[in-house]
C-alpha cells in the first residue's frame, strides 16, 4: 500500500487528545489518525475491511492441546 503525505490543519485540543490516545495504544499520532480514519470508513461502508492473514507457529516438541 502506498502512502501519500499531506499537511493537516487540526485543532490543538483535538491533536492533544489524539496524542494521549496514541500514547495509550503505543502508536504514533500519525498511525492513530490513520487507524481512526480507516476504522470509521469501514464502519460506514466507505471501504472494505482488508483482513490480515496470520499464521500459527506450532512447536513440534509440544503436545497438541484440544
């Protein structure tokens, strides 16, 4: 996925709130803003959710659990 940089004018109080939220989630403010925008777009049906594929790592020496 390519990304495009652009300037953003944002209210200082909103930016401070985003910074606190980003800190809580261990993200940068930029990543937090992108997360919030993407989440809102998905919730409102503007874009489709692209799921990440995860793989399970299994240790061959450990017994399987049910």
